[in-house]
C-alpha cells in the first residue's frame, strides 16, 4: 500500500488536550495517514482507528504495525462510533478524536474526484461506496443544487452556479464531465470581478458538493450526539474542523454539553439545578502556529476544540 502520505495537523496540540497515557483507550475516528494515532500510541495509549477510506485503513495498519496489539484499525464511519465499539465488545473509551479535513492523498489524486486542479471523474466518495457526485448532479434540480451550495459552501453565487451546472449536465451528461470541466463551469458562472483573490473560484462549490456526497455534517452530528455514551468519566473528546459550518456545529454541541445553567439570564437564583456531564478543555478554538502554517499551508483554517467528561 503506497501513496497515502498526509501531513498531520495540530498533532502536538491534540496530544496535549487528549492527555494519552499508559492504559488509556482512544478512538481516532478519522485515521487518515495515521499521524494522530501514532502520536497517541507513542505516549503509551491504546488506539482504535476508524476511517471510511479503505486506503487510509490499509496505510495506517502498515505504518503503525510496530505498536502491535496496542493499535487496531477498522473500516468504519465515525458517525457510528457507538456501534463500532459495541462490535469490539467495548463500552467506553478514554478519548475520542475526529479530524474533519480531507486527507492530502484524497485531494491530490485526481482519480478520487475531489480536486478541481487535477482532472478526474465526478466521484468524491470517501468510502468508494454510495452515490457518486455524477449521480447526484444527474438527479438534483436547480433548487436542490442551490440549497447545497448555499448551505454547505456558503457560496454567494449559489443560484447562477446551480443553473450553470444543471445546464451543463443536461447538455453533456454528468458522466461526460470531469472535475476540471466542472470547475470551469463554476468559474464561468461567477462574475470575473467577484472571483476570490486567495482561492480558486470553484473552491466553495467543490467543498459543498463533497459535503453533500459524503453527508459529512450528518456524520459529525451523530458523533457529537454519541459522545456522552462512548466516553467514560474523565474521558476527553477533541474535534478538528476546517470550515465554519463544522466549527459552528462543534462549538454549539460542546457549549450544550458544558452549559452549567439553563435558566433565563434574568433569574437571580438558578432554578434548573443543572449539573453538566462535561466541562470545556478549550475556551476558544486552538489554531495552528505560524511555524506549522508555514510548513503546511492547509493547516491555516484548522480549529481544534475539546471537552472532558467529569461525571
């Protein structure tokens, strides 16, 4: 297994927040290249790693084989953290991590269909299973495409882009388009003077379509909802997000888990008797250092948040 080298983001910060130790069991929900798992294993923890991408699972197994039984890798979606642990006969873990970024090998290999800079099929499936991007574009009308681009990509030109994509699909068929052709359609639908200065004009559209194909926000919502059940007392959860939609979901979920009082602000005395299961580990998002950004520009948008289960 070759070709899955990936620059791990916020590695030392994840280790600091999850506090791995001998005997601790940590669930790494997004194995990727195995960098986070490796750092946790090196500090004595046992790690169960999951990933939807079979190539990531195979690469991590090879990379981390030296840790023996302390590491195990399972091809699974992190949305089913509870089911994955149950299948292994495990009730609770001491740590849970998700890194919501797309791995460099997925972005950089044109055949995966994630990249607008490298021609490839309209695929974008992280697992290689389910509906492809081409199939989504064949069935989605302008209204649905507009919703996807606005909701998942926060694209200000969502409607004209959706119309342009729909017209191209109706004229040529989605299976005759490749990623480079789709990026060109998107770019031409945005007024030239409105093109972003720092990113390709198709960036937000490709992000939105990738999220839709893989139901990434649904997976994140399921993982966040399961945390009280998969973490034992003292267990820590950390999430790395790369765009505002993900970070907003993580921030709000963590705030809900750690909220100490739910009474209206005007109440002079607490009446709700709130006794939260969690407390915050990070008061605000942790971001990459200048040195890391210089070494790995993709880390610039990464935000890391963490909580700990106290009862």
